[in-house]
């Protein structure tokens, strides 16, 4: 079957080389009945071209550091002379060091404050016709252009109804004005915005005689956003009063709270319709006579609603049968939740005003817990905001009906100051500037647990003791927490992962509720993502090991510290888990396509189509990628290998330095290796080089040569206990296999820890046959049917391999209740060739398929109905 180029790669169409979104405002209403979010999004833009100097990577590095670390605006010492689009007789000379102002070639930017070009600016706005649902779309063409008569004068103080209630009752201490027609508040004293104040809005279609249309050979500039499965109603340029424009685009005071107030003041400003076209993977927006990013509108409103088929949102029922919706980290990220710029370089801040039913709860990424405004309309509004720029893919939102339990509250100011003073060096390694990372200088984060009412007591019992210790351990090893609070939520059973970390919120599978705390180590993994994946991101999404490999490596250390283990206990348990991971990695490499085995498949280069120039994410649409753990495990073993070369404590300090140096930044693999060889120059003498690491670990498939085999040390007590048990059960099985008189054997066993039990079952899975009596004795001895999901998974593998019918109910239970891990078990049921097991698999699939993750559904369906899928593919 012929494969199309980039069939499995995810396109990134946003033109971030030209223009960047610096801030988003999501103004959305959650509609459970129609399973959609509706409303609008405001985008605040700045031209990227004005920052270009040297290589593309250098350009983005300048912008990225300026955004995230609060650095002064880069002064590239380049002067640009541009003609006003409307009046070519006027030229404006500006410095590209003021990157936010370069975008305004229509205005006199040589002055300290922005003022309209006196020759051409029109201080008028256009009124859109309205109907009962808020807007009249009858005057828009198919591509979205407003074709109303542009020669008609209109009032400057009319607003555009964006299709939802005005946020009138926002708490005054946050100073977010619901309207800027009269005043917007800056700490209670923001300048008055007069109704007749000129607006930053180039109405090129107004019929002004001074307008100079572009030459017919000059292409109109298109602003491109990544999106799919959304319905756009209209797109418009927001008319910004000049003094508000100054506050948003010119004020470099670094007062992010006040800046958020100015952003929010734009929510109800009127606008002028823009041209747009929705394509399969993007939204294209353009304005007549605008041919460059520099002169493109600075604030855009997109009114739209999400569609149910969009993979960015999962509309399901929770464990209590109540509706909920959440962002499941789909392969398309958030592009069917809102139009955005997907490339990691496009880091931005955001605010959100989310309306939901009065008795629902809205949880979201945000610096602080939501400010809730109650309403008699049946909808409450939840306000969140962020001050740290992040890629749009990291935003998470969930709406549902849950109960809450507080695990730890905020620390006092005195305590925070005391812990900050304890740091021996200033934590931010960036020079001369205050970092925009919202660090929390206390070992224990403010933390809340959310779950359906029926599950919350179990969740609290499982995690309440462990979480504070885990936070404190991560703080000790990695430094201050990158986010000032955290919410943990048990998501519905259809969730396709064990955990998902986003800024300020972690989604957890119900599978982690083992009842004995034995899967709490997974919390250590998700918490470590606050540093690896969020605080430090990857330039190339294909280099996932920079997130998952680091989180897997750190989870052992964080967990050991949280458990107060001795150094010997930590070493023994770490070696045992390393052996389990080695067995998993070895099996995955045998069953995973080669290009998914490489940790750096692009080798530091862009994946761009030579004919179309479209940028792609390697294997971004490959369903198999979601189920492979190679980037977790191979990355983990690389870090473990390097740790072994320099010593664990020295390597842990290196990671701490890495966090301090690169926090708030995007990195390639080369950054950690550059720091490694700078810190430990003796490694080069030993023959280790960056090129060797690339060739043996990152750029090629398969197991690295130094990992041909692995086993714990001989003095590892927890390992030797397992070996003794394995030998005993082999002897028992040999006795049970006798057809004549059986030898009586002692089946009493030592009390194995959960990881030891997992390893025991791994070894027993290697046995060609196990007698039915042996399997019965195993279950009776260790109560495998009631153990955590890791143990139950191996037990179900034994059941299917040996078609042990007494264990079939365990298989059914596993497939329905542990869907985050169940995909592998479907394959085992099919491979068993047992009609009964296949029937169980098909019945479980029918039960759960409606709410299944699309990628899981596609994979399981292909397993169960191979012939049907092959016939469909041939059409």
C-alpha cells in the first residue's frame, strides 16, 4: 500500500517566522448539551520579523528569552524606514529594538507615545448588524469578509456583541474592567479612555481617498493559525484606543498584573471585520492592502465554537455518571479547542473567562485559583490567568461536577521569604533581569484534590500523606516549584494515560488508586514534569526524551526521598525498577518500528516539506507513538548511564544547574550535553563525546551497545529475594506438572513488595508452561486479583497465555477499569487464539468504545477486526 509523504506527520502551519501571539484571552461558554465551547478568543500580536538577525534559531532565542525571563527588549540596532500604508508621503523611522512598536508603520513611532498618523488615521469604528443570537452573519461572504457598505460613517462607541454575557461582576480588587468606554482601572487609577479617543485600527476599506492599495504583484499578508474541527463565525480587528494601546504594547514596566488588566479591558471593544478562510489544518486571516506582518492588526478577535469531533476535547461522563469535558493531550494538542500557534517557539501568556453551569467546577492552568463570579442566569464565570509565557499546547482545561479536598494550603509570606533566603545563590541564572517564572519558594505546594463524590474519600486516603512529602522531595532535589499551586483531578476511566501534567493541574487515571499507595511513584513522575516539559521545553517535539526521560529518571530519586529510604534501600529499589524498565524496553524495541526508536529523529533539523515549505512534527499523527515507551525508557537509561560515569550526587547537582540555567527556555538535546562536558571535562578524556552520545543513544534505533544486558548488583537484597521466589515457583510448577503422583511442596512465601511481585511475574511469564494448579496457588498466595494495576496486568498476561479460565473475570475487570493500560491486553486476548478470550475482548470493547480515546479506539479496533480494517484500507 502506497504511503503518502508526511502521512504520519503533524503539520504546523502557523507562520511564526513572521508574526507571534504574545497573549490570548479565551472568552468561552461550556455547553454540555451540545458538547461544545462557544464564544471568542482575543489574540494580541507582535511581528517576529523585526527581531530577526542572524540565524533563525538565534532570532527565536532572543524573542523567547525576552518573553519568558522578562528581559529588556532586544536592541538589534537596526533602523527601519517604512512608509505609511495609507499615505506614502509619510515615512516613519523606528528602531527594531522596540519590537512591539515596529508593527505599527501607520503611526508616528518616533514619538515617546504612539499617536495616529495625522494625515490618514480615521477615528471611527464600524457597527455590525445584530440579531437575536448576538450577531448577523448575513453580510459575510463564504470566506468571512464583511461586505457591508464601508462608506457609511458609524459611531465610535458601539460594541460588538460576542455572543455571551458581559463579565460585569468581576471582583474589583482584580481591577478588570468589563467595559472601557468610560474607564479602565490601573490599580484603581488608570487613565480615562475617552469615547472619541483615536483607535489603533486601520480601516483600509473605509473609502478614504488617501489609501494607497498595494501593487497587484504584491501579495497580501496572511496571518495563519493552527486549528481544526472548529466553526468560525467571524474574525475582526479590535479597535484599540491609543492610550490602551500604549499600555499594552509600549509599557515595559514589568507589572504583569496591570498588563492583564489592560488586556482584559479589550474584551468588549468593537471591531472591524477581516477576511478569513478556514482550511483543514489552519485558519487564514488577512486584511486588504496589508502586505507585511509589521503593518498587520495588533489585536484580533475570532468568534467561533468547537465541534464535537475535535480531538482536543473529550466529552464523557465521569465515574458518577455526570457529564464532564477535559483536554486529553490529544495528538493535535489544543487546536480544536481554540485557534492558536502550535510551534513551541510561539510561547504566550493567557487569560480565560470560562462560563459553566452554576454547580459545575472549572479547573484550568493559571497562576492562582479561579476567581468565580456568580450569576442568576444559571452560568458562573471562572477567571484564570498566567504570567509565564508557555506553548499553547500546555494549556489544560476541565469542566465537570466534582468534590474537592484541600491537601495543603498556601504558606505565609514570612515562610516564603525565609525559604527564599535559604538558597545559597540567586535561583535565576539569567543575567540582569527578573524572571517571569512564577516560582513558589516553599517545599510544599498549595494542593487540592478533585474527584467524583464517590471516589474522593479513596483519593484522599491514597494521596494525602504522600503528596506533601513528594512536593518537598522535588523541591530539595530540583529547587523552587515552577508553579505556585497545583490541582490534581481523577479523570474518567476512558483517559488513555496514567497521568498528564500541565501548568497548575495534573490529570490522574483512576488506575493509580491502588488502595495501598503502591503506585504513588507515578505522582513523582508527573510532579517532575513541572520542571521537565513545562519549565524547560523542547524546541523539537520529536525529542520527547528531554521531558519523559528526565521525568522517569527523577521519579526514583523523588520517590526515595519521599519514602525516607536509606541510601542502600534507594539503590536496591532503583536497580530493581531499572531491571523492570530494561525488560520493557527490550520488548518494545522488538515490536516498535525503527523510526519510533530514535530519541532525536530529526537530528536537530526541521522537518519541512521541500515543495510546500510546510513544517511538520515527525510522527505527530502516528497512532503507535502514543503507546510506545521508548522515549521514556531509552532517555532514562541514557541519564542513568551518565550518572554512573560521574557519580549520582554529582549528576543530580548537574541537573539542578541545568534547571537553574535553562528554566523558562526551549532546548535541544545539545544543551544538556554542552553543560555536561563543561562541568565534567574529564569525560572527554575517557573517550565520551557528544557525537558518540548521538550515535549510540539518540540518532539510531535499537538498544545502545552499553545496554546489551542489565542486572542488579549481587548484594541487592530485594532482587535476590525475588530470585529465590522464582526458583521456588519453578519447583512447585514442576511438581504440579506430574501426571501421576504429585510431590507435596510448601507454597508459603515471603511478603513481597509490589515491585518485587511484578518482577516475579515477569520471570514466570518467561516459562513456557504453568500448570493450572500453579496459577491457582499463585493467586491464592499473593491475592493477585486484588493487587495494583501493574501486578494485575502481569497476572492477566499469565491468564491469557495459559488460558486459565478461573482468571477470565480478572481480564474483563482489567479491560474495563484500567483503560490506560488495557490496550496491550486486547492484543494478548487476540494472540491467545481463545474464542472465549476474544469474546471477552469484543464485549469489553463494545462497552467502552463510545468514550475511548480516538487513537486507542483505532488501534484496538484494528486488533479485533483485522480483516474488516484491511478491506476498508483497500477501498
